[in-house]
C-alpha cells in the first residue's frame, strides 16, 4: 500500500498522481516493485467483438494474478470493420474498469509516446520501459493497460 506524500490517502501502485488531492508524487520516494510486461493479441483468430471482449476481461484477470504491471493489447484498428469495432469496445470496457478501479489506467497506442503525457511519466517511473518499441511508433492498433 502506498500513501500520498501530501494528503496521506491511499494511492494505487503505478499512479504518480494522487486521486484525492491531485498532487504529483515524488517517484524516487515511491517503493519500487518488480516490473512485468505482457502482450496479448485480441485479434488472433479474427474473433467477433464479443469474443474479443470476453478475452480482454479474462486476460486482465490473469495478468493481475501473475503480477503483470503493464499489459499491451493488440486489437487492430480501422475506420470500419472488425478491428475498429474491437478497439472501440475494448476502450469502452477499459473506461468502465478504470472507473471501478479494476485497472489503474490505460493509454491508447496513438498517445503512447515517451515524449509526452502519461507514458512519459510511466517511463520515468519504470526506466526499463524505454526499450518498448511501441513507444516510438504511435500505433493506434494497440492499447497499453496499467494494472
Ligand atoms: Zn493526496
């Protein structure tokens, strides 16, 4: 359990911003935990959106039990067709899971860059992540889930 360095409320592992007082945490003061990454291809076998979503829920549960911190989902993209639908539905589900605190956060592939935003903060906290090639390609066909 981690406590906010400002207000003392509990904050979730992997989060650098306190959700109670919105203050940024000094990451050198946070306890380090082992960092494990995993990639899951939701497109494999060209599933229906429904099947892909069921797989998403299962994989998130499994990853949490395995102590995975960062789960990269491959869902494909496209303005029409299955890839686009799966991507949209996945992110809707992730929004809901984030609300229910089942996941810490997620970063859409097109915003997953070591140069800005939440991914930049993530790389600062987990330097080993800078090896992730997805950080360099703005890939809209993936979503990175922080557990
Ligand atoms: Zn706080």
